[in-house]
C-alpha cells in the first residue's frame, strides 16, 4: 500500500464511522419535558445533506479499497537469495585491478522449482563503492530461448523470469556477468563489497593495485581512459621524468582519432576539453597533482565529430602535461571495447603514436531449465 493510499483509506474509514454514529444518534427517541405541556416524543430525521455526506463517504471508501486491491494484485513477487558465488575481477577478466578502472562481477543464480513466470529477483550493491553504467541483459538458453530479462542500474541488477519457466519448471538456474565503475576505492587496498540478494548479504572481496609500486619514476607518452557513470574520459600524457620535463616543449601538435566501427561510434565533446599541468606530486609521492591550465596556451580544432587536433606554441618545462576530454558512445546499449589513437610531435621531432583500448560495457548471462 502506498502512503497516500493508506492516508486516504484512513480518512474514508473515519468518515464512515462518524456517519454511522450520527445515524445511531438521529434514529434514537429523545424525550424531554416541555413547559406547560405533557410529556411528548420528538423523532428527528436525517436531512438530505447528511444523506449526501454518507453516500460520498461510502464512494470514497470503496474507491480506496479498490485501489489498494489493484496495487497489491499487480505487485511482482520477488525472491530472496537467488544470487550466489559473487566474484570480482578486472574488467578484462584477469590481471591487476586499478581503482580508476572498471571491475567485472560474476555470479550464479538459481530459483526454486516451479517458480512462476514474472517472478523478479535482484542483486544490489552500495553506490558509495560501485556504480552501474546501465543497460539490459537478455539471458538465453543453449537453444536460444529467452529465460530471463535483466536491467542493469546504478545500484542493482534486476531480473524477471519469462514464460520459458512455465514449460521448463525444474532446475532453473544460470550465470550473469557485468562491469561496474569503482567509486572512491583506494589504491593498494583490500575492498569488501556487501552485495544483497533479497534479504541475503553476499560479501565479495578483491584487492587493488596502485599507479606505481613504490615511488614515482616519471611518465612516458601514453593514453589512458576512465569509464564512469556512463561517461568516457580520455587522457593523453606527454612524457616527463620523475622531476618533470627538463626543457620546454615547442610547436606541440597532438592529433586525436576516436575509435569506432560498424558496431559503435564515439563523438568528441569540445566543451569538455582541458589541458592540465602538474608541478608537484601527491603526499604519497606516487602521482602528480593535476591542475587546469590556461586556455590561452593552446587551440583545439575539431575535424568532424570523431577527431581533433591540439596545437600549442609552447608548454613550459618544470612539470608534467596531459590532455583531458570526454566523448559520447553510441548506440547507448553498446556492449564491447572502445579505443582511441593519439599522434603527437613537438620540437620538430618525429611523430609518436599511442593507442589504447578499454572495456566499455561487458554484460551477459546464461540460463537453463528442465521440462521433465
């Protein structure tokens, strides 16, 4: 019952109780002594206004009860503990987990025999630690029949059984996997995520690595990407040793080409571009502290929606430089890997090229049931 429905039902019941009291009072005989007259009996009758009030109260009460019944009848049943064996790996499935990268969650699911079609069950997680980008999963059997439809949200994976389980009501089970973005997860730490399936909590632990093992030794020319909250942020780093670049970079030219094919496209968002500069390291001495540089230092020229060129007459020595910008990925339901290539030159030297690929969304699953 919704809170508004409960309040309306309460008011309707109170109104009917009041009206019933009035009926009892008005139908009673009231005897009183009139001066100079004999004892008499006066019978009072319901007025038309009171009759109308009673009818309205009954109509409201019947309507409230009807709404409550419809709401309860439409409520989808939900299962407890349908998910188990939750595990976390790097998005690629193996290798170190960096806290600014996505992670991959895998889990088993199983429901009791004869569970009805339309039954829902979910796997949730705290958004203070992990977030989903969004999307849908269609779980199919080996015969390509859809057994379950799932929706991936920011805080949960929500699944509903299809009519397949009506004809295959036994041993209904499967697996799921999907990628999530890490939120405020520290480097070089062990993290425990309390996943929730109905009223059951499933703890899944994993370890993160750091940007560097011990101390900062410098940055080479390379690319990186951060997929987070449905946004893709690309980075291009210009080289500098552990104390920064020793000399000015002059005549800097960086040409960016966003990856794409017949399955997906990326589009550059010019308003999100920034050039960042760092002149010091963080307190741990592991990574530069980046600050936005003046827009007067460079010019960005887009070429269509999937490429652009940055030119900068001079980027001063004594620190580290990087380019930062966001892109959109289409179609919105795309699952797979994205890539980007940056070609850069400065001081009249030969052009350097760097390409990077990263999982954008990886989500899927399997299912089965027996007819026996």
